[in-house]
């Protein structure tokens, strides 16, 4: 797992592999100020992203961090800086889970602006031609059943390595046109300090709660265990 090289460019603080150039950083700053696409997920959540083409890298996804809860009505996109920024934590966790063999988006860079209060962004390589597992299960139940074994394998690897994904549900699992499975949105994720059985139960509760709440096909509830042994 490579360590991000940090750099300040035009009041933006970047972390990225050493290969990201000043020209690419300048491009990213311009992209940060483009209108955002608010994506409605199959589970009713909203994520603000922009898909752009970055010179010499290709299509990337820029994620804009937004607050939840009542405080979002006062401060939508700013956070109090205390230690590492939210984008850096997710960037580093993506690197870590990928080193364990988890299919997750490749992190390209993170960036933030501000000192006490900051805005932040995460840049990952785009995964093309995909749909969420929630969408797939509604459109093609047979295909969804085919990929469930890989979903179980991926989550079992998280459990084995004691990685907590705080919002794991079928809307944060995507499947590309080659039936490759990817886990998304590791924001607020962390190393889990409890036992593996406790982590497994937590994943199962969140998974089943999402299926019931949003009326997703019952076949997604057939997971009775994430076997990490």
C-alpha cells in the first residue's frame, strides 16, 4: 500500500501518488467547481458526484462530501478539522481494502480546502457499465443470484480483516457488465475493534434492514451468513 504524497496547490491540499502532475491538479480544481450530479440510489440515499476525464488517467469520479442530519441545513459541505480529513481517511481505507483483495474503486487523489472548517473531495477511477445489486435484483433475479457468491466472498474478506463498512447494503454493491462485483462508499469506515462474530452480525443486520425497508426482492435476504472461516 503506497503512501500518498501531499501537496498544496492554489489553496487546495492534495494527497495522491507522486505521479499526479500540477496540470492534473489544476484540472481537478476546475472540476471541483462544476455542477454536481445528485444520484438517487435504489435505497433512497443521495450522493453528489461528477464524472470527468482527467488528463493521462481517463474517466474518474469526484465525490463531494455532504453532511447528514439536521446540521446539514446549516453547514452542507464543511467539516471541523481535527486530525485527518474525512477524504483522506476514506482514501487510505480504500487502499487498505484493495490490498486485502477487495474489489473497491481505485483511489486517485483526495483534496481539501480550509483550515478549521474545510471542504473535501475524493477522486477514484470510474467503474464503467455498472448497476447496483439492488437495481440488478429487480431487473434480472437470475443474474443477481449468480453474483451473490462473490458478494459473500468480498464481505467475508472484510470480516476476516476486521474492516467495518458502516453502510453495507445492496445499493452500495455494484456489478459491471462482466459480472465483477465492487463494494462502494467506505466513508466513515474503520478498523473494527470487536470480535469477528460481532462484525458479521452487524453486517447481516444492516443488510437485512435495508432489504426490508426498501422492499427489495426476497432473494437478497437469502444470505444467512457471511462466512469468514
